[in-house]
């Protein structure tokens, strides 16, 4: 009998450029970090991802999206949960050099659960 490995559901706020790169992967991987982005930070709550997508991605790039995906718990056990501000702002800090392994630990597809634009957030 095959046991299903436990997963943790995470969210990631993204802008339109990052979403296009995720789509190019078949909704299966996040793109490599840019040189000035040493950390990949998926978040632990949809509400926090919505806040970032709406309040940061929309002003910065005109649109923000919330993605949801499952990651093998055994992979995430290597990292601790970080507080980024308040206790509601919880995220994993995955070093950029670990992103390929992170992508391999994603179970299933990355889904878009919310979209915001300048028109929709006013």
C-alpha cells in the first residue's frame, strides 16, 4: 500500500511577469530568482498573499496575483517559519540556490486563486 507523503499548502503573491514565467512552466515551477533576490518567500496564509498582491504588486506592476500550491512537508522541514512583521505575516525563506529543489517538491500544479489590478482594487 502506497502512503501519500504529507504536504503543506502555501501561497505566493506574484506580478504579471512572474505569472507568465510560471505559466511557461506548465504551472509547475517558479522562475529563478533575479540577482537582487537572494530569497524566495512563499507565505503561509492566503490573506497575507492577498495583502501583498493587492497592496504591493498592483502599485509596482499594475497587477497582482495569488498562487496556491502544495509542497512536500519533508522538504519544508529543512526551513523554519519566519515572521515578517506581525504574527499574521508568516513565510518560509528559501535561499535562491534551493529554488530548483523547492520546485521539485511541489506536488500538483500551481493555481491562481485571486487577481487584482489597478481597476479592481480602487
